[in-house]
C-alpha cells in the first residue's frame, strides 16, 4: 500500500469510527434495545434507493434534471442505515471501520449511476446487506467524497438527535421553521459552520436550538 493510500485510509477510518459511534448513540436514543429489536435496516436502504432514483431521474419519456443536493442527502440517509446494519453483524467496531474504509475507497468503478444504485438496492433486497462499494460508486458519480459524506452525516445525525429531543417520536415536533423545512435550515447552518471543528456537532445543535420556532 502506497503512503498516500495509507494516509487516505487512515483519515477515512477516523471519520468512519466517529460516525459509527454517533450512529450507535442515535439508535440508542430511539430505543436502548435497538440491537435486539429486529429493525429491518436493509428495507430502509432499498426504499431510500427508490426515492433517490426519482430525484436523479430515470424516465426516458420526459425531460428530467438531476437534483444533486437531494440525491446526496438520500445517500447520507442510506449510510445511516448501512452503518446500523454493519453494527448488527457482531463484528467489532475496529473491523467494521477498517472494512468500510477500504470498501468506500475502492468502489467498483461503475459509470452508470442507475446501475450503481440498483447494485446497492439489490444487495439490500437479496442479501439484507449494505454494499458500501456500490454506495461509493453512487457517491463518486454525484461528486461526493468521504469528507462531504462525513460533513453531511454529522449534520443529519445532529438534526435527528434534535428532532428526538423536541418531540419527534411523540408527534409534537415542528418540521416547518419560519417557512422552511428543517432539512433546509440544516443545510444552511452546516455551510455556515466549520465542519472540521472538534465541537462541530455541539455548535450545530446550539444553532438549531436558536432557529427552532418557539411556541
């Protein structure tokens, strides 16, 4: 392994390790017995794949524009479910981290986004598994590297925590903030803050708190 590749893998492992920790915390926030609950994470993946295809466009009989930002957001959602599936395998976090870092770096070099997406969905449907190489292909074709995945993942994870803390599960959460959906507010805040800061998640949560409509 070249020194450059080794450095890239090392950085990837650090980011993935952080995301695995955050995913475990988020799942535990929803249910402290999430590992034993039998949630169908694989089903969430293929459903998100179908939704993403609509944002990308697949209808040959009409003109469609690719909504890159929305496709990227769907990829981040899928990664949440993919991390959860890997955590359910029983492997230790170090092995999961190492495997994901290599798979996300490699991909398969698929050049057709729709085929790459179908590979991702197929693995979820037929093997009930998360195909990280297929996700890497989708990311590459949407100009999304691991740094961008990390930035958007931390953002969405923080919003998910915020939602839970403000009544999402009970149905009292307010999703429209002064005329904008919370996802839109999140995107603005993530771009304004320094994603490389050690306390990025804490800063983002505080910014969300300041923007949230008060009853």
